[in-house]
C-alpha cells in the first residue's frame, strides 16, 4: 500500500460546491440514513465529488465534512484510505486503471503498462503533456476470466492486446471514447469461453452456429 497524501496546494482549487443536480442527489442520499447516522453518506458523497471534478480535492473533503457535520480528520481518513479516490488531478479525457493482479499479469498486463508508459507518461498517476490522460496500476477488478483488462471511468475493457489498448487510448484522447464498446475486445460473449460454448450446447443456436 503506497502512502496516499492530498495533492500539493499549488493544484488545489480554492473552493468546492456540488452543482445543482449533485447537491439535490447528495441531500437525497443523506436522507437515506437514519437520524444521527448521516455520516454514513461519506463514501457516496466523496465519490460524487470525484465524478464531478475528476478527483477529490481538499476543498471537497472540507465541504463534505461540513455537510455531514463530521470532524475533518474522519473524512480525510476515508479519502486517503480507499484507493478508489483520486487525490490529485487525473486525465481529463481518461484515467486508465490497468489491473496488475496475478491473472491479468499472467495474461499480459505488463505489456499493457508498457503501452501506458509509452503513450501517456512513464510514471503512473502523472498527467501526459496535454493533461488529458493518466494511468495507474490497480488490484483485481473482478474481470479475471477476461484478463488482461483495464478500467476507464466505470467501464471495463477486457481481453486486451497492447495494440487494442493503443486504439482505445487514442479514441479517448480524441474525445471519442463512447465509440468503443466496453467488455471483451474479442469475439467473446461476456465471459463465455473463447470460440463458443463448450457445455450445455443441446438446442443452443449460439453453440451450434
Ligand atoms: S486479476 Fe485482473 S481483473 Fe482480476
């Protein structure tokens, strides 16, 4: 586990507020918890702040602590403990999270990280020159059967080759990430076997085709 600290003051914005839609969502979310337990909303609120600004700023941590009437240190503890929270700016067009756990590593994750080093920045969690892309190695994302894989925002891109990852990064860099279908990047149905079904094939047109 690496040391996780807030970003340098030089990149921290002076203030934070939720936009109108997120403020309404936050108020509704806080109300889901019983009276006196509003602090339980800290993780969803931090995640919403990250989705709004791209990363969790110091000002957003202070804002959420005030909203939930929590000591600032308690919110800081949560934000710095969970690696899902980005504590410094990530790429504005894509932050590539490369799974580096054993199944993905055995199936070529190191080659995917080489692509990220070459196309984005040698160092993880460091922006490219334009500020549009960044990458990091993460632990298992639960798609091991389709290893190797990366996460970008909330979508998984699986069964990757270095060449396919390059194409995906190029698409996001061009602002066309929505043209890439998430999931397996080969001819595989979700997590079904490559080449089609191997069991329970009687009367199954996919298996017979
Ligand atoms: S090991 Fe990569 S998704 Fe599980």
